C-alpha cells in the first residue's frame, strides 16, 4: 500500500480554517508529531490571543513532541500545549486531524463521531482522506451532510481530499471576522496572478490532444491547433489577486465586467421584501472567477433551469442560473451566476453553512456570462450605473446605508 503523507500544500489546506479567523480562537491538532507539516501549518496560522492544543500520534511520542515545542520560540511555547491524550483536551473552535483517515467506512465514522464532542458550537473539524476506499466514501457522505468546504489537493503523494465539517451552525456575524479561505483550486503563477484549477486541467487537455495528434499524424501540422489553444484557454481561467476594500459598509462586485442594470426588483424566492439588483455582464475576455460581494453565511443554494440567451440581453434573466443565498448582518444577500450564449457550466464551491469573507472566491462561470447581486433595497445605496466597468472583489458597487449598520 502506498504510504500516505501530508505535504505542505495539503497541510496548509487542513489548517486553513484556523488561519483565516482573525479573532482569538482555540485549535486542537490530533495525531501530530514533531515533523508534522500539519502542526507547522497550524502554528504558522496562529495569531496573538490564539491557543493550540496538540495530541501526539501515539502515547510514546509525547516526550519528543514536548521537546519539539519547547525548542520553538517563546511566542509559540506560550500558546501551544501538548496533551498526553485526547481525553485531556478541551473543546476548540477548530479541530484538525493531522494524519489522513484510512481504513473502513465504519472506522472513519467512529473517528469523526468521537471528535465532534471536542468542537465548540459552530466549530469546524478539518480532516483529509484519500480519493478511494471506505474512509473516503464515508467522508464524502459526511461532507454532503455537514460539509462547509472540500478541496482536492493533487500536489500530494498520493492526492488527498480535505473536508471541513461543521455540525452546528455558526453565527452569520462571524463571517465579518474571517479572511478569505486558502483554496488550492487557485494555483499561483506569480505573486499577483493565479489560475483556477479548471484552467490547469483545460490547458493540460489541450496539450495532451496536441501530443496525440502529433503521434497520430507526424507529418501534419494539425497538432499546432490544440497546442496554440492551450495558452488562451488557460488565460480564460486567470485569477488575479485583488485588494478588497476594508470599509465595512462597502459592497464589492461579484465579478469583473460591465454593469448592465441597476434596479429594484422583487423575487418571492428570497422573501417578500424589495431588492436592489446590480447585474454585470462578463465577456469572454473578463476574469470569470466569482467573489462574495459581502461577508455572510451561506444558507441556501439552488439551480434553476432556463435558456442560453446572450448574457447581455434582457432575456438572459431567464437563463440557467445558480443562486447562492447569504445571511448577513444587513439581511439576505443573493448572488446569481447566470449562463450565457456560450457559457454552459457554473462552478460553485461554497456549500450551505460555509462562511464567506467579503471578496472571497466562491466559484466561476465558464465563458461569457452574467452575475447579479441582490441587496436589501432599504439597506443599500447603489454606487454604479449601467455602462460602468467593475472588478470582482475590488470595485465598490453599493454601500450599506448608516441606518442599517450594527
């Protein structure tokens, strides 16, 4: 059997929920040892006011683990405690299982159920598993019921899937105190430019097709077609870093593009109140990664059937769409991801129960499309007009009115 190891990228993904919370919090790492990349990632993610309890992988490893922590800086030793066993640990905001779960579905279920009592209300259990086997199937089932985020980490040997599970709901207000989650689906190319994993896959397919064509028809130049297409296809999935406005009253664009309309509408699916809707058209040249316009907790997500009209036309309102509903401090906010004439695939990575920071990536739409942001009409004032260009996560499209601030 292949020895599973948790490398730096998977470790950072496991510790991401601990690292993103800005306020004082408690963490619990279960099954660690001194050379654990997960333990290193958890310590790196700590802020002043945080505490971390570490339970060793085996009772015999307690001494070595304590020696390892004692050799760290005073900042670490004052905040990290090594417990002799899990029974000595207190409930924590984030519980991280340092070693990937293996074995049968029953063993994985027992492990997860045994750790739930070490979570405070709204806390998150972060756990990794392989892609196949009983444990993987059980974690997929748990994620379907309690998951608030799952990431596939291909750059690990072997690849791992990391699940974040929340068994009791977190307060929506907590979303205002978290940073955007680290997501391995956004692959860094440079310090300021990333590419979505969909782009890596699409470029790989194009290059693979070019190689097969070259082998099948060595005297033909037909292979140049998919080879030259790889770069523009990958560029479509570019994911630049954005500076999100710190102003708590600012509502940011959910995508790049041109503002199509700013209007007041009613939609019974979101309640009886009136909404301010800002619709943005994305051409094939725009960045198609979608971002949360405000901080909030995902309370609903649903798809609607429809057509594939050109996204800049009024009838695109009735295209196939995905709706992400957020509970926020100012009321219900909805982001609609709409397909277009060419776009036929919507990716949404924020399950119900997930907390989204303002400007956090949560999905994308492939090729030309449209995003609509619905805000409580009585609580928001629009700052854009039809024809304006906006950048997702950076451009302020509206501002919460002072009367609604808490």
